[in-house]
């Protein structure tokens, strides 16, 4: 108890000395405790879901997902597609304005998409909409998009955070500085970003779907897991992400706290650098997969908040094929190492985040111990998440613990960016995985429109990826967000996006 009191006092002192007031916000202010900072507020350059969460509260897309991953209208009212699947026509909402007062029109959509698709822009997520051949303005509220090939997941791609619509005036004014000057049509607008400390948003009074009840949305960056828990318990935060599983279990029955839970489309994995040292050998990568007891990770480390991975994409992602998890078999792992010429093991460095994923540091430490049992020495290197993501883009690592969350909920985004050989770093194929057969299957599946054909193509690709042990496949995490009981209508999507447009907070 004494230690808890001291910790709380330290937190309070830090709060007041930093000039940030956590009290007195009442029902108009919502404080959200998060584990990591954002990388950018320019959606064309956001590559992690921790950043996308905040961007989704600033921007809108033509279409969006419901909590059941169904596609519904957003900035588009309705749409139709030609019989050949190449031409999409969208009727847009009228009377919508961006945060800067600029009118939302079909021209704004064209400007955003043209910017994303321009190779000079350098977006690492350009591939999401790479099927687009032309964007044509038919009228202020009518738009035609022509694709180079039929795309079965086109609407899902349009719901991806990178497909957000940005104010054309802001693009012209800020250019590369858009990262700190975001202007969307969303329910909130950015008013302050103090890196490593806090992000402050305020309600967009002119939001087309009704101004949020919460007038100020304050995101407080708190890397220490237990500290986020204490902020909720003390009432200094209203919402907290990625709470330790033991704390979730302890607080589940408390009257003043609520736990919002749901599935995710994420896969937790270790990207094994297929181009580097012993990890080049498929037998070594397979040995690593056999050497890890994933049930231990799920049951003992994350407290049951996950499902052992039986494919490269999660069961909540469309196109998931139940290939089968690597069995826990240390004898087989050792035999594979002997065959590969590493009977005495070898050493590699594992990079890991701290605070980005549920129990990430503990997962890395457990992997270190389990791989040590077959003679592989793992040196851990912890990173702050955004610093890690910047360094990973350089590709100079042995292995890195990450999660992949396809923000379209579709196998195309679940597989193509991380396994197609055209997507090596700085893009998202962090394992430097290359298999020509997989490349062709992913392209064929992307261009197919028949769902059954797509499913079969993805099944074949997923089987090859698992056989090649491109990653160390871990588990599909579940998500839990902790809130004060006074907070209602927090929208939790399987894409890990948490939306506050309809959130209501009772007065204290």
C-alpha cells in the first residue's frame, strides 16, 4: 500500500509540474491513457494502428466499418459498380465541411487520392489503393473511380485509414508539414501535440453526424502499464488502453470501472529476417516455430486474451484459412537445427516494444527463455514504439516482435503488404520474405472478384507462408479497453480502432 501511495504521488507531481491538469474536466473532457505516442497525423504516412486510432477520430473515409466489420456509408451516401468491376461511381454527402472550413467535394477526394498515389509523395501505404487507375470528378457531389483490374476488396480498401480524405487546402498549405497540421472532416480536430506527453483534440462543432458530446479529448501518453491502471482507478483517466491482464481480472467486478472487450484482426508475430545469417535457412525458422509453446504465451503471459495462430492472418480477418499451428516440439526443433548445421545453436538479437502491445516485454522475455532451451541465445533490445518503427524501416535487424493488424479486415491487406516481395522495408514486409509462388497467388487473389476463388487462392498462399516459416507465428490477441463506469458508447472495432464520436461521460 505504501508503494502504491508513493507511485500515485509521483504521478500527480509529474502531472502538475508538466502543466497538465487531470482534474475538473467534468463531462466535457475525456482523458485517454495510451502507451505510446503517435508517429504522424498525416494518414498517408501512418503505418501502425496505434497512430491510426487517433487519426480515425480526426478523419473520415468514403465508407467505414461497423463493429461487426460491415461496410456502411461515411462521406459517400451510396455507390454502384459496373458489371466488369472496373468503374465505381459514388454519390457524396452535401454540406460537409473540413475543420478549416473548406467544403468537402468530389474534388477533395480526388486531391487526396491523387496525392496518395503519386509516387513522389512516397507513401508507404500506396499499395492499398494502387489498383486505382483514375479518379474523375463528375459533379461536386459525384465521383467516378476507375480501377486497372477488378478488385474484390475495393470497398474494404476505401475504409482503410490511409484512404482518409484530407482538406485540399491543408495539403496545399502544409505539404509535408501536414503531419502536425491535420485537417479532416472528423468528429474531432487537433489543437495540441506535445510529443511524448499528450495530444489534445476538441470537438468539431460542424461534424456532419452531430457534434460529439465530449468537447475535449485528451490523450495522455503513459508508457508504464500499471500506471495506466492506477489512473483509471483514481479517476484521473477516463479510458485506458492495453491494461495488464491481471489488472483487468482484478477490476472486472468493480462498480466504478468497466471493461470493454472484443476480438481483433491482429496477428502477433516475430519478423524473422529471412535475408540475414542463420535465419536465411527455412529449417532454422521452422525450428524456432517448433521451439515455442504458444499456449504458454496465451494462457500464462496474456491471461487467455488471445488465440494461438494457425495461419498468418487472424480468424477475424476475411480470408483466414485454418492451416494449423506449429506444434510445440523441442526434439523436432533441435533436429532441424542439426540439419541446418547449427547443432550448438547460434545467437540473434530480438527487438521489442515496451507498452505498445499487451504484455509485449513479458512476451519477449518468455521467447528468450524458450528459445534458450534449444541452444539459441536471444539478446533482447527494448525500444520505444515510434523509435522502433523508424529504425525497422532501415531493415538492419535480426528479428522484431510486432503485431500486424490489417485495417481492411480482408486477407489482401492481411497478406500482401507483409509477404509480397515488392514490399520489403521501408514497407511492411519486415521479414524480407520472398516466394514467387506466393507473389503470384496474392496478385491473383487481389484481382479476383469471386469470393470462393479468392478464398482458395488465399488458402494456398497461407499454406506456403506457414511452410516457409516466414515469421515466428504467435497468437491473435483479443483487446480490452478499461473505462470509468461513467463513460458510455466507446466504439471498439476489431481493427483496434477506438472511436469517441458518440461517447458520453456522466458528470462527476
